[in-house]
C-alpha cells in the first residue's frame, strides 16, 4: 500500500474533474484503464462524525473538508486508506491508535467501512512526538528514536512529557 498521508495542513479538495455527470455512465474501456487511479466518490455534503478517544467528538464534511480520494493507484497498489481498512477488518482490530496527523483520514476510512458493510473500530489519535525544532519524529526521515534518546540520557519522564505537549 502507499504510505500514510500525514496531515500537513489543509489539502486541496479533488474538484471531481473526472466524475461522470448525473445520469451519465463513466465512459472508458475498463480493460485499457490500467493507467488510472480509482477514486472513492464521497457523498458531498454528508457529515462524517465519530468519537475520538483523545480529541472527543470529531466531524468532517465530505466534499468540503476532503473530496473524492484514491482507493487503488494506477501502479496497481492499494491506497493507504483502503489497505488499512481491509487489514484492520481482516485482523479483527477493534481499536486503532495512531498519530493526530491522521485524524482526517478517519473520516475517509469510515466511509469505506460503511460502503463495505463492516463495523469500524474505535479510534484514538495521539499527539505527535516532535524534536526541539517542532518537527515530527518519523522513521522515513531517520529521526531520533526512543533507543537513541535513552542512550543520550533522556529520561522516561522527559519522553512522556513530549506526548503531553
């Protein structure tokens, strides 16, 4: 699956450029459509609400806060959104704990759960651990990790404090 779409602020909302007009079927040769990204058409104007274990009541407006999103990529790879829903469902996951940068992704994933008729897990989003410059610590950036922090003398209390800021 593609990597997670970590929130970097507001995102452009897909304008529906390739959506068929009402009553019109999508016109393309499905056999020749291997170069296309397949999108989930969001129900414009629908509020997607959920209770987050840390941040409480959350709601996002489909078509306003986020638009149609990729489910299957043109290079024959499932999107992050589809992959995590399918994996969590298949593994019987009942609680998802992840970074607050993925909070908006929950609304998309809830739409997928609903479309597939699956029960969604509970969600809990944690504040991100950041370095002294305010940059999130990420494996993809070879960021400082817990082992290195401990080896440099950072105490467990100092590490926990980063989670409460």
